[in-house]
C-alpha cells in the first residue's frame, strides 16, 4: 500500500491541474520555526466497537486568510491560510459517535517587489501529520503536543450532542474552563467547538455504521502560485482537498470529499489586494457557482462528480480504489466511472490510500 500511495501521489502532482477548471485543490503549510525534519505521524482516526446502527458522516472545512500581511520595513509579506477541519460520525439522535480534528496552516512568502520567495514544491503537512515536529509540547504548560490536545478534545465530545457541546464552558480567551478538560487541552477550543457543530450539521447517511473507523486525510500545496509583474498581480493559490472516510476493516463504508482554493493577490510592491475578511467557500459550498458544469463534457459540476466518485468507491477495499485504472490525463479509464466523473481522480485515490497509514 505504501508503494501504491507513493505512485498515486507522484502522479497527482503531474496531473493535478486537470482536475478542476485548470487547478487542483492542494495547499502549502508553514512548518514550525526551526523544527526538526518532519516525521509523518499516523493518519488521525477514531476506532470503536462494532454495531448494527447506521450513523451519518459529516465534514467541516473552514478557511481564514486574516493572518496574511503585506511586505514592509524590509520584511517579506506572506499569505497564510488557516484551514480548520473536523470529521464526525453522528447518530440519528444527534449523538457524536466519533470525531477527528485537524488543521492546516498554509503560508507562502513574497518580497517587496512582488516576487514569491517560498518554495512552491515544499511538502505540506497538516498539524496532525506534523505530530511532535509541530513543536507545541516545548511551550505547552502541560507538555502536550497540538495533535495530542485536539485528540483529547475529540475524545471529550464523543457521546455528546451539539446542545451539550454548546454548554461546554470556555474562558474569555476561548480556552476550556472545565478543570478536567483543561488538564489535557490548553489550546483555545471555542473555534473547534463551532467547527464540530458545523460538521454535525453537515452530516448525512452515506453508509457508515457505528464501530466503523473514522479517518480524516488531506492533500495540500501552493504549486499554482505566481509572482507579480508590472502588468499582472501576483497570487498565492492555496489549495486543499480533504476526505472523511469510514472503514470496516479495509472496506470503505462512507466517503465525503471537499476542497477549497484560497487565493491571496498582491501587487508588485508586495501589498495584498485581496479582502482578507472574506471567507473562501469550499467547492461543495459553491455548487453550480464553481462553473465546471458549463465546460464539462458530461455537464456535471465539481461537487456532483466528486459525490459520484465517493459513491463509486464506497463498498470497495483500499487496494481496489488504488487499483482504479486512469488514462494518461489522470481521468478514470473505467467506462462506468467515466460516465459520471471526468475530472482527474489521482488526488482522490491518494487521499483514500492515506487511510491505510
């Protein structure tokens, strides 16, 4: 599986631009300052016992660009996309059965001449993937890394309803006021509680059952970014594609994929011209407004094609998904799948392959 994942990932980088209106969802993330070389951690997941009860699968993907800044006073400016992620499974009674939290901090620098100074090919990892290399445990009052703290929060909300989560007390700084929770989580939790509520609200029945393993995987890059010229502004194009997957053994029982493309424009003086208060919508949220349906040979929008892909892989094993044949352009070679999905699927296969890690 690791060899298959490596092949899929390498193919994705070369064929990604074919997947959606000339760009693929992928993003760049800043590593913690002067941290040791990143060692990828196990894919965040949640495992429970078995049950015959159906549960809904939900995903929240929220992006903020507000931390970006202009180049000034001899210092580079940068685009910073903070992307918060929550995946849940939830019962029909509204009780959270399982929860996974992750985050991406995608940062790319540019100087006062509007020239990008970031490495556009750099590997981008989520905070869970960074694990101990994120560096929070060195400054944490409880000696816990970021991924350990959000895992503790995810464990804490399992078995609770949204109404109960709304009742979790927080301080003025947004941190846990409850002594038991604060003993294992000192990061601000207010935003994550809101994100969990949104993930529950988004949840639908896709085939998952209580006891299925919940996994959240990401693919990020800034490969399509460009420097400014006298004629055109520069742009940091942060793209992220995310999958919430449930499995029974190695069989996929539900799959939900979404993506965001967050652009920050800047001029030849390194001054940002994008409204940083605007929240970039996801591609599923854009729906028909994404505009793919107008140019698709099958007349299908991005969200429709991704939903069809997710339905196609549900019930298949991880190896079967990795083995789906693709054309030279990265599109599905299988006639049944190609009838509903014409965009490149390599990145989606890579996201699912990560669930085996």
